[in-house]
C-alpha cells in the first residue's frame, strides 16, 4: 500500500479524536504508519552537549538554565573548539551519529555565531551529523551556520499557542515561528518539538502537535520531551503525566508527521524501560544517548545498550561521503558475554 501524502491541514478535533482512541487501537494505527515510512527496529542516536551553560535571561518556567531561578546551575562561557571536538569524538566512538550542541542564549550575538560556526565545521569534519540549538536566529545568522555545515537547527515551540503564555513571558510564539522560517530559508533541516507534563490539558497537547504538523514543512526531527522537573524552577512539583498519556502523544505525533524522526527526548531517565519500549512501538525512532542531556541526567550508556539489545533495536547509521559508516552501537554492546542480553561483560 503506498504511503499516504503528508498533510498540513489537521484540525484540533481530528487530533483530539486520535488521542481519544482506545490505547491499543491508537498504537496499532501509529505503528502501521511507522512501518510505512521507517525501519521499525532502527533508532537514530544523538549525543547532546551544553556548549554554553546557564545564566540565560529568558524565563522559561521549565528550565534550570534561566538566571531567574535558583537551580544550582553555574553560568559558564562558550566552550573552546578543541574541547567540543574532544567530546564529539568521544560521542562518535560510543556510537552516536548526530551531535547536538546547546547554548543557553535568548539569541546569539553575531560574534557567538562566528565561534559556533567554527565549532560546527570541526565537528562535521569528524563525520557526524550536526545540530545546534542557540535560541532565536536572524536570517543571516542561519545562513552563516548553514555555510559552516550545520545540518539541523533545534528550536522548539514547546507547547500549544494558548498555553505558551503560562510558561514563557520573555519571547512570543511568533518569534519562534520566525526563527524556524529563517532556518528553513537557509536550507537547514528543522528539529522542532515541545514538552509535555507541564500541567497542560490533553487538548493543549493536541494543540502542540497540530502546530507542528501544520507548519509549512513537517520538522525533519520532532523531539517530544517529558518535563524534567528541576528544583528551583516554577514547574517543579507540577503533577506528573500518566506514562500512557506520554505514549499516546508519541503515537499521535507519528500519525500526524509520518516521515519525520520522532525523538523520545528528555525524561527517559525517569521513564520505565517498558514505557520506552511502548514509545518505540508507537513510532519514536530517535533518542539522546549519553550520560547527560544539557544539565540534567540521561540513562547510562550501558543501560541504553542493554535496552537496545533486549528490544533488538539497532542504531541508525550515517553513511559518510567517503562511503564509510560509523560504528554501530550494538557492535560495542556485543561485549555482552553473560548471554542474558543485558550488555554486561560478566562471564557466561
Ligand atoms: N536556549 C535555547 C532555546 O531555548 O531556544 C536552546 C536551549 S533550550 C535548553 C532547548 C530546549 O530544551 C527547550 O526549548 C525545551 O524544549 C527543552 N528543555 C529545557 N529544559 C527542559 C526540561 N526541564 N525538561 C524538558 N525539556 C526541557
Ligand atoms: C530538545 O528538544 N530537548 C533537548 C534538546 N532539544 C536541546 C534538551 C533537553 C533539556 C533537558 C533539561 C536539561 O538537561 O537541562
Ligand atoms: Fe534560556 Fe533556552 Fe532555558 Fe529558555 S529554554 S531559559 S531560552 S536556555
């Protein structure tokens, strides 16, 4: 059966109806769409690094890096090219195919963009796909980053338009849409998603996905973050989301944006392995891999290797221009010698 055409005209009611399907029905539909467009056993693996941490002037209520909240995150300067390259090399050796660099800026100065452009070229030269998230970008800044070899720009819309004002007051929804437009115009791929578990309603989760799916082009990469609650931020203590509702959100994202990579993003450390397995079934096919996200924790590398083995998943490989492919995460996991599929190296 040919894959259905991509749609950009989803109504809120249609999306609400998907959320309201019986859980098994929704997962069955989402998995069917997933198979039409993707290898159901392949997961793209990215490593995240905070290249400029903390001290951010914005007031995003979820974020430990805002200078307005006492979260214990220390403000640091932009890392040097050499230190970022060393971390990117280590990520590649551990099996990552994409390297994402985050900076706690509202919007970078032109001088910052020049420095990040140098970093991007150096990371790209290692044969990794590159992604950056630096805040709002002008058209010219986006073009500079594209010329440096940046493949993806991450800029999230975070939540539904009608809930946004309860989370962020220092920049508008439209500012975010404008940056996404500048990124597309420069010819980069967009990585754009949001956060769930911030106290929004199901209708507002539908609104987040509706906005993403009705963008002029579906983002190539759609990170669905579960709020990581950090003490000191205004959202610390908000009622946690039912894990099955998180799985539903992944499933609906997969149905609305069939060809995009849907990333099971922040929040995996707090998530049960079985819930993650349901997310992969529902259509998630990308994760952050490595001990840290930006400032908060992520599952241990060994744990993820074991999870891939237990679920027979393999890391999506990036084919480099020279024709070589990077190491597969499971090759390293083949060190598993106890025979239990747990990835450990205990004797059998
Ligand atoms: N400062 C830039 C910006 O906001 O555009 C880039 C970095 S910012 C940390 C990138 C994204 O991380 C945010 O848009 C948000 O979606 C996500 N994020 C930040 N803190 C989070 C948290 N505590 N839990 C889940 N996602 C979070
Ligand atoms: C995205 O959507 N999630 C990542 C990445 N893009 C930059 C960030 C998650 C941050 C979680 C909180 C932290 O570690 O500071
Ligand atoms: Fe700053 Fe980005 Fe955190 Fe908002 S999400 S406070 S812009 S680092």
